[in-house]
C-alpha cells in the first residue's frame, strides 16, 4: 500500500476486532490496496466500465 503510512496501519489494526486473525488483516490490506490502485487509475483518466458493460461482457464469456 504505497500511500498508507504507519499511523494509518496502526489505526486500521486498532479498528479490528480483538479476535482478528492474520488472514482478516491481510484481507483488509488487500482491499485497501485495490481501492488505492483504482483511485489512482481514475485520477490518471483510465477508462472504467459501467455495470451494463460488465454484464454484457459476462454474457459473452458464458456463451
């Protein structure tokens, strides 16, 4: 997570339930990383697909 600093990671851990697992933490870090990447791509002007476009693509894959 390129834009996340120690304080933000510490805050993330503090918000986790007391009985969280390493897998729970890894998943949250994975999601945050994906969100940061998507935000960066949007700022760079990368094209995103609409829900309808994705549905059409799935239809093509399934046929």
